[in-house]
């Protein structure tokens, strides 16, 4: 925030309740059926097409999607802070 104040930039905050559900998966990932879901197929699993909260890849996939979105709109990473977009 200090950088934005010193340079007179407008600040915007993004708070997404389900951000991790928006990351696309580029590998095949399967999970056991959640408790309460039953299948007539023995040892059935679910193939994930989107990341889930708690999935190891979830943050990386969501951040990749955010990067792509911001870069398309002309933003770039700060040279000093990778998480800061200018």
C-alpha cells in the first residue's frame, strides 16, 4: 500500500470467496467419492476438471488464471514484488 500511496495510485482489493474453484487443471486428477455419495460401480472415483480447495495445485492454478487475466488487461508484475501488479 505504501507504494500505491507514494505514487498516487488507486487501490483495489479483490476478495473472492471461492477463488480456488476457478483454476483449470491441466493434468488428469482423480479423487475418491466424497462421503455421502454412493455409486453402483465398485471403487468409483471422480475426475476433476476444476481445482478444489485443499488440492495441492489449487493455488498455483488459480494464480495462473489471475495472471493471464491481468496480463491481457495490460498489467505487469512489479520488479520488486511478484504479487504486486502495476
